C-alpha cells in the first residue's frame, strides 16, 4: 500500500476557495467510490495550511478526477508555500 502526505499553505484570501475545491474532489469521490483508495484532507488551526493524506492499493484515482484537475490547476496561484509531497511508511496507528 502506498501512503502519501501533501502539505501546503495558501494565501489567506484563498483559504475558503481552496476548501471549496477540496470539497468538490470529495463530492466526486463519493460518486465514483474508487476501490482501495483512502483520502483525507485537514485544514490546520492557522486556517491557511492544508494537509492531504492518501493511501492506495494501486494507482491513485485522483489524476483522472475532473474535480482534482480543477483543484490542481490553480494551486500555484493560491499558495503562499507550495505543496510538498512525502511518501510515508505507517509505523503504527490506533483506531484509524
């Protein structure tokens, strides 16, 4: 299973727009229900930092998602700090 964490910081005037674009990705995922894919997005307490956590058993469905393409299309303009992607290894978890 491949696990990825992406973190970035948007400009304050773009925070709600970014959240709306993220919600559209989840709406599409709810319709398509890709098998073997888990995805969560968190907005940090500062209101402008976002963390996306994905795990997949195979290829990620996100590149083929129209909503995800719309989200990534303007990410550079929305960001104060660009996305940083890390592939991570699960060491342990509890009730997640």
